[in-house]
C-alpha cells in the first residue's frame, strides 16, 4: 500500500521470509494431522510478533493495526491455520491485556505471552450463543477475594493448547452486565473440553473452555465489574480488520497458483490462460483482491489514526471483513476450477485455501451479522430492526 512506512515494508519482507522458511515446509502435514506448529509460534516470539500491538514499555513491539494486518496477510498466504492461532493469541488475548490490563497483570502475564512461552486465547462464544454474544450464560459470582465461574465457552481458537485465556462472563442480570477475567490453565475448576475436527483451519486447534466452580482471584478481573461491553466491542472491530488480512493472504496465494497453472497447463495446443473464460476468472479475482486489500488497509489506517469510533468503526471493520471473506472463498473456488481435477486433490494447495477461507465468513461475525451491522449504521436501528 502507498502509505506503508519503511518499518511496515521491512516487517512485510521479514514475515514473508519467515513464512516461507518456518510455515511452508510443515503446513500440509499439519493440516492433514490437525497438528499445531508450536515451534514456529515460539520463533514468532523471537521476532517480536506475538506482542506486535503492545507498547514497548510493556515489552511489545509497539506497532499498529496496519502492521498487524500485514503480518496476517503474509503468514495467511502460506499457512492460514497458524495465522488464525496467531491472531487469537496476539489480538484477542495479548493486545487486550496490553490495552486493558492492570500494571500487575501486564507485568505477570505479558512476558510469557510475548515470548511464546505461554499460548493465549479468548473466551466469548458459547454453545448456545455465538452471534448473540450478549446472551452468554457463563456466570461469575463474587465470593470475597475471588469469583466463582460456571459455564462453557466453545469454538475457542487455541483452546486445546492455550495457557492464558481472556474470558467474558455475566456478573449481573442485564444483558450488558459483562465482566472480563483472565483464566489460566491449572486453575481449580477450569478445564478444556474436546478438540474439534474441522473442515478447514485444521492446524489451528479449536475446542471448549469449561468452568465448573472455577475459582478466579479478583486480581484477575480486567477493568471494573460490569464494564466490559465497550472493551469487547472495540477489540472485535480490531479482530475483524486484522482477520481480513488472512483472507487477503489466502486469496493472493490462490491467484498466484492459478495464474502459474494457467500459463503452464496446455489444452488444444495452447496454454489454458489463452482462453477467455480462464482470463475472466483470473482478472476478476485479481481485481476483487486489490479492492478488498485497499478497503482492509484503509480500515486499519483509519483505526490507527483514531478516525473511527463506535458504530462507525464497527461498520468499517464489518465492510472489510465481509468483502474480504467472501472474496477469498470465491477466489479459492475459482482457482480450484481453473486447476480442474488437480485442484480438487491435495496435490495442489488450492483445496486447502478454499477450506481455510470459508472460516472467515463465519468466525468473528458471520456475513449475515456483518450485513446487519453495516445496514444499521446506514439506515438506522429503527429501520433495520423494524
């Protein structure tokens, strides 16, 4: 992008090389076995990527949303699964502690999380409440110097392998009376449930967090009681911007594979790229990718400049994620079609790209929810909710 600083460009180059060296050699095996690239995660810590948005004073890299999105795109172009786990760690857990945590919480938790010694995640969705996050049933009851949590979180990225989770629980009767707690593996009453076997993002472990009379010290509460709604929604906007970077990476990789194949594969005595139907798919894919890339990085830049607040931020982040997610899935499908039978096999990575891309139309806000968020900002709640 034209506004990338020298630091952004250097980061882009570094992460692109890291992805080729550390992610590319293992992704096919990990995807097949549903494994987790812990070794690469630890090396991300060495590069300073795990605390990318955390201030330098707190041990992070002190970079911005544009930088975080660059990392998502570059790693996502090679291994979307590990990138998703990276997002859950760096944006949903580490960034939240860095922005909202107390001095004691940051001093105690961030060094391990930023180095990669500990893996982080976030607990919001529940078995009966995904899109309707404020309907959550997990409760936290104050008992002296601690809280007792009961409930279950599901679809938790890094759930089976995580050590520190930034979790939301109900602390009152109203829908908006939500509080945040840092839950750590080993706490009494806390366990992780089954690991899910998924269609895509198979090298990003997903599972459940189970709280059964889980005792959490009051010092592990983030912010004031019943005050987490604003923090939760703001981070959700950042998640939607940065996860759009993964969609960009997947689409870019799919276009590259399809373009090479169209130049090399011959039919009826000439490269299939000579046929207009193939040209149309590649031209449309490239154009849609560039449009979504501009939208996504514009949203990230506006976030960094403080030009988006409240509902406007939600709308812009929603637009970036909605379009990028749809684009990546369709581009991957078109790549499969261009490769024909080969595209349908694991001999080429485009089938994995499609499986991975589909998640971005579901996680962090489904396409349907995002359309409502965008429409409400344009038309007003009175019209959309009528």
